[in-house]
């Protein structure tokens, strides 16, 4: 400071004196608050979507994969040989019982009928001739017997010779034999008439077979023979197959372990069955269990069942594979959305939101699924809130914030199928 003027010294000293308190003031204003620091370090609550566990009437079901069968299927074949003169329907048509389907050329069968009718007329004429002969022989036999009796009396009185009486007795006996022969001829003629009538009936039956009618009402399949083709009696393949599809059967098999429950619940009445074609959406078809096989298949350990569906809308089609659900009974159960249940090495678990908005991980015992819900036997009480979305971001004991369920707003939640 040698050589500096006194005024400079005074200014620098006052500057130093003023600046020191300013440092302390600035340092006092910027001192951090420990509570605020802790608040800044804690993460915000995790946004989650929740649903309440609730009591519901849950059906006890048996599920299987089945196959649709026609209620009745008939292979239509010709019972006579001949060319097809007419096809009276189109492939895929709905046909009625008794409706004409095919006509085989009827001319050979008409001729056979005419021949049988002529034969029957001849046999009836022969019967009339035999009856007339019988009446003649009866009259002749009566006359011969009368003469024989009269000559026998005269012979006893010695009026005529014995030889003449014996001749008349022989004539009367021959007349009696002729009557018996005529009576046999009548019986033979009557038998011949019955044979001719049988031949005529067979000829007419063969003629009726030339017109092929639908044996049942149903839907016709594809044609294997068309007009002009020659067919033989009972030949394969059939001319057409008719399937009755209203109603239909769903055939399926279930493990033999289900037999006891099926027999117990079916004893109280027909069990309700639902069926829906695989890879399809929509309302399932409603039917009833109609058949329980009388034996268990030893090769597969399953038992065959059939359910009958009215199928008035023809939604089910023969040959289709369908998902089948047999409802045995129903009972009150605690359920949660299936999306809330997660799996770990220790078993299934859910996150429950406690009243203080913290998440608690609980191990649960889940019995089975039903629609979009899982039945909980143990671990969650009705009314408790479980997290259905956002579990991957949640840690046990962490704070959570409940967000609106966007799936409900957008209508994307899966539909639950209820039995009627």
C-alpha cells in the first residue's frame, strides 16, 4: 500500500467491511431444507387401475371340444336299376320328407305291372272255371248217388241183377271223387290268385321304387349321379346325402373323473350346455345334455356325451368343431378380474391397495377361471381393491394413485358369458 493515496485506502477498507456481511446473508438464504430434500428424492405415486373383489354366482362347468353332428343323416340310394330320367331338386336345397328327388326310367316296371295284372286276371278266370266245374260235379254226384241208392233197394228185393247195382254204386263213388277233385281245383286256383296278387304287388313296389323320395326333411348335399346316368340297386356312393340340421347334436368326450358329478347333477334334470364354433365371436348356442354313454372308453379314459341344440338359426353346421361348456350348478364365490392375478415361483399373487394407498402383495389360492374373472379361494376378501393394470411398476409397500379405468370407458373389457 506504499505510494497509495489515503482516499484509496479508505474506500477499500469500507468495501471490505460492507462485503463481508453480504456474504453471510447470501449464505443464509441458500441453506437447504432437509424435509424438502427428502420430498424431492421420493418418487411420485405409481398410477394404477384397480377393481374390487366381489361375490358372484359362479357356475361350476365342464369344458370340452366337441364336433357337430346331424340329428339324422340318410344316404339316398336307388333300390332298382335303370337310368335316371329326372333330378327334381338342386344341390344344397332344403327338402321335405316325401318330396320327389329322383325318377328312374319307369317303363320296364310299368310293363312288369301290366304282366302281373294279366296273370292275376287269368288266375281269377281259372278260379271261376273251377267253381263252375265243382258245381257240375256236385250235381252229377248227387244224381249218381240217388240212382245207386234206388238200385240197391231193388237189388235187395231181387228185382234187378246184382251186377247192375254194383255198376251204379261204382258210378256214384266216381262222382263223389270228381267233386273232391273239383274242390281241390278251386283251392289251387285260389292259391294261384294269391301268388299272382303277390307278383302284382311286387311289380307295383318296384315301380314305386323308380320314384325316389326324401326319407327325412333336411338339407341335401352334393349330387353324385345326374340325369342320364345309369344306376344299380343299392350302389355306392349314394346319390345324395340328406342331413337333418334342425336340431343337431354336439358330440364330445370328458374325462371319466367327471362322470360322478355328471350323473349326480343330471339326475335332477337336463343339464344346460353351450356351444360356440371355434375362432368365432357372438352368443353361444343353448342346448341340453341329451346322451351319456353307457361305458368309459378304456383306451382314452373318457366318456362320450351328446348335447342337443334346436339350431333354428342354423348357426351350427355338421362337421364343425365347437367349444362346449356343460353347466353343472352354481355357487357364490369371491372373484377378481383375471388380469389382477400374476404368477411367481411361490404361486399366484395379487396387489391389494390398502386404505393408506399403499400396495400390498398377497399370495392367493385361485380355483378356476370364469369368463374374465378368476375365482379366489383364499387371500382376498370381497370389497378389497386389487390392481388390474400397472403391477409391473408397483413394489410392495409403495404408494399408488388410482387412475380411471380406460378400458371401461372405451368398452374394450372382455364380455362375460352368463347362462340363461
